[in-house]
C-alpha cells in the first residue's frame, strides 16, 4: 500500500498561464479527459481550476469562454502537499478544506496533483468511488 503522495499523484500536472482563455482550458480538459488544471506564472503555482469552476464562475454568469481567462475562474486560496507527505495528511487536508484535489509542490513549483479518487483507489480499492475513479473518463 502506498504511503506517500508521490506514489499516488498524477504527474506531471497540466498547467496553464493565468491569461489562457477559458475556452482553451475547457478543450484541453475534454481532450485529455481531466477535470482540473493548475494555473502557473513563471513556473510558480498561482491557482487551480476545475471543470466546475469554469461552469460556475464564468459560463453560468453568461460569460463568453473566448473572452474570459482562467485567472477569473481559478481558485487562488490553495492548500497543497509535498510529494514526501503521507497520504493520510493529504486526506485530512481534503476533508478539512472540503476539496477534491490538491496540488503537489516542491517549493513553489508544481510537480503533480493528487485527487480524492487517487486516494480512494489506494486506500479503499473496493469502494464505489475507487471504481469510478479507475474507469476511463466520459467523452
């Protein structure tokens, strides 16, 4: 059983610059079958944006995805973990902060993302969440 975040995280993470248009990020998420992208500036982590963020913070407000940037949709108040952190710490942070994904950083440089699904697959492989997380993404 994995004990460290580095053993379950997805690496390398997909990252975009803050000025990237929402439409471009949405297409990338679709094409890569992912639900979250890190926002970096000069290699430094600045935020995280999820598919839900794009819908709630831009599209549901009538925003044109070609005119709005990912900086307008991303979460900037981040909590992160390090690759050498125990997966129990990652789970506790997700629970305490009510988040489903955590950036994994070394210093200020992102090196991965660990998700609730990653932890479910590792810690409770027979659970419904683990089964769903291990499945291929919907098209």
